[in-house]
């Protein structure tokens, strides 16, 4: 079945550091890929998405590229801010019509000033 | 994008009781989902709730424990029945508008004493 393997956390970085959170997946066919973010005490918000190979999703300075050859969708940001502290979830949706999301385990990111 | 209102936002319940969680959407959507997020864990899909049909439960979840109603295209409820401390989790509903990613409510934080 489908699965998402996400970089273990927690991750602690200084403000303005470069961020990478690794995500790889296993799926039949060609899934759509997502990064969701969960700020403290809140629900999940979609951060970015990519629906086909070589697509790059971007939002709020974050980027991730759908790499079919390595089955990866790593999240990157060039300069993190304290306000980026949150839990980040990588997820996939197969495109066979059931619309179910399969989530990774989540990575807790803490940015220190 | 769809706006989701989930109630209650949090509750503390006694062992053996039941709690019904409501999810209201500001637009008509066919597909709604209920997820559980156990402490420090990722999201696990409980069931898919489509209007006009019985909910479809994932492996490990049963209707007697998590009955779901979906009376119309803007509303759904999830009941957590005969609660035990192991049911302490965040419960989230999400919706799948046409041609859009899933949108999530803020969740219901449930603690069982």
C-alpha cells in the first residue's frame, strides 16, 4: 500500500538557517504530493502541493520538487523565521478516485532567535 | 477555499461516555473525511463520509465505536462511543472540494479521564 517516510524530528534551527525536511514515498501509479503545516494549537493547513513529476510547489518561501526518479518531495526554505516553528507533514494522495491522504509521521520544527 | 467549523474545539470526558463532534462547511462538498491524531503522532484516517451513503471505515475502525452521520452536503458528525483513555486524541474533519486539495478543520482536542 501507499506510504510516506518523513525525516525524524524534532529539528531545531537558528533563525535565517537553511531548512530541509526529507520526504520519500511509496505508491502505485502517480500520486499527488503535499506538505501540510500544523501551527501550535491549530489544525492542518496546506502549505504546498505538486501533482506530477518535476512540478515544484512553493508558498511562503518554502519549496518542494516532485522527484519521480527518487520518489521524493523534500521541503526546503532558504532562511527560516521563528514564525515557521510548527509541525510539518508530508502526504500523498493516490489518483484512483478515493481521494484518501496518506501522511508521514510529521516533523516538529523549532526556530530559535 | 472551504471554511470548516468544528465543534467542540476541546473537551474533557469521563470514561464510558460518548461525545459527538460536529463539522460544518460553508459550501457543499461531496467528500468529507474524519481523522484521528494521537498524541505526538501523525494523522490516521478513520472513515470517509459521503452524503447519501454509509461511511466507509478504514482498517481498525468500526461503526459501533465511531458512528458517523452525513445528513447533507455541508455537515457531518463523528461520535466517539464508550470512551477510554486510549481515545484521547485530536479528531479532525476535512473536506475535498472539487479540483482542490483537502482542507482541514482546527480539530477537537479530546481528553478522557
